[in-house]
C-alpha cells in the first residue's frame, strides 16, 4: 500500500511539472510559482526543480528521454534571454513575456537551485543539455555576491537598498558553496564562505544537531535534494545527511508532543515547513529549536505534506506512514496528488499547489527510490571537485 501511494504521489508531482510549464514562444519552459492561483509568475527555483523533475521522470519511465531532453534544452535556451546581472537571476519572472516581476530581488539562492536543476538535467542527458547548463553557470560572477569583510554571501540585491542580508547561519544554502567551488569565479573563496557561517546547535527532545533560524524543515532538504552527503563529513566532522535525519525526527517529536494543542499533529502528522496557511503563505512555519531562544518559528496547526515527504531519504518509515495518513484525507488530494497544506483544527484544506513543494517531494522521492537526482548531479566532475575543495571526505565507520 505504501509503495502504491508513493508511486501515485510521485507521478502526480511529475504530471504537475510536465503539464504546467509555459509553452509560450517567449517563456517556453518557465514554471508557475503555484497553481491554480498566482499562476502568471515563474519561480526561478521552481524551474530548477522542474528541470531535475524531467531527469527523474525519464529515470522513472514517466517520459521518454528524448522528450525530456528537448524540454530541458528549450527551457535552458529561454534562460539565456531573461534579464540577469552578473549571471544571477531574479526571483520571479512574468509568464507572459519573461520580464522581471514586481521589481523583485536578484536572488543567489533561487539562482543556485535553478543551476542545480540545470546541471542535473545536463548530467542525465549530456550533449547540448549539459553544455547549456554549464554555460549558464559559468556566466556567474560569484565574487559579485560575496562580502569579503564577513566572508559570507549576501542573500539578495534590491534596487532600492542594494545587497540585503547575509547567509550567516545554516539554512538551505549549502548548494551555494558547491556551485561556487565548481565555478572558475568562485573557487578561491568558496571554502572560506562555507566555513564562515554560524552553526547553531540544539534539539527539541532528541540528539543535538545544527538547526536553522526558523526551524522550518525545507532548510534541511533543498540543497540535500542535489547533494548526496551520505557517508561524508566536512573538516568540522559534520555529516549533513545525519544532521537532516536528526532534524526530521525532532520535527516529528515536536508534533507528537503538541498533538493535544493542534489537531492533526502527531506521529503521522508532522513535517512543519514553509507553506500556504489559512492566512496565506508563511515562511517560518517550523518547530523548536529556532533562533532567538526558540522564538523565530511559528507552529499554528498547519501541516504541509512536503515536510515529511521531503525527508523520505532521511526517515523513510516515518515519512511513508505520514504519506498514508495524508492520503486518508480526501480534501487534501487533487489532480496532482497532495495539495499544499491543511489545518485540521480550522477544518481548512488548501486548494493550491506550490511548485517548490511539489518539487522537493518529487526529487527526494526519486532519491529514495533510485538515487536519481543524487547520482546525476554528483557524477559531474566539477561537483566531485567541489567536495574536495570544501574538504569533504569519507566518514570513518
């Protein structure tokens, strides 16, 4: 039963990407941020997930390799026409004409997730697909986003106030250092940036781990969808795979402990992460531990299925049990599998899908089932070299 439900959900996630990317002449391949609402904007990070989804879909037999390759190459060609700066892309683009949306920020993390997906597709299909992905990545001037005084990357650049924020503590940004280390413009300082950010350590009720500021589970998943950290440690002795195992289990323990406060929370209702809520999208849905003495996370009863399902490689038994629970809720299931979120205490069920949430479910399920994204992305010689530059090594067992 669990395998059947997993197959159903993964196919639904793939269909979501395959059926909904733009076929317009100016915007071919651009992926809506969410559906059916706010469907006129492309999310650059979602496009990275879409490209990786084509690679995983070909592995899983959902699409022919030739069709997937063609989609990826035409999508990458579109990105050469989009407005960018120093090789980096803006957060959102119009699905009508490909113009930058709402004067949004130039985003290093959204660009990085796009590049990771592009390289995954490139590794899977080779040839022109890989050449286009590498050409896009090599346009990046990583020093542009680097603050040498703090030895950290900036988070974004806004027109009105310039660069804003730093990646100064652990979150979803590990992919930045690997891409910088794999690029000619970033190799000299990628290691310095990787070891400069703060590692906050703590736990809710289990083993200590490096937690993120908002305690949101996606921060332990997004970079990990591409980077296979199993059996490796960095120069500090950190095993990031096991760190995500601990974070996932702690998130579940938090939901079990708070089940009397929030209906729906429990052993099979967990995975607190950024998602749509009854009050709209909220980025700090999460659990303790979090920043400022556990004050930065918000838990208010909303659960996103992608939280538990994005942890499939880390907690397969617990994630599959959660999947079974979610599919027992008819209001949560739609055309493309599980919708974004629900709040049982408020009898609220989202009618939307968010692309990055469907994406992290698909990519991590593909890794759980076939190591699909990991084996493609990490097979690239520049990524292997990045592991060396950042001083990762095999863990002594």
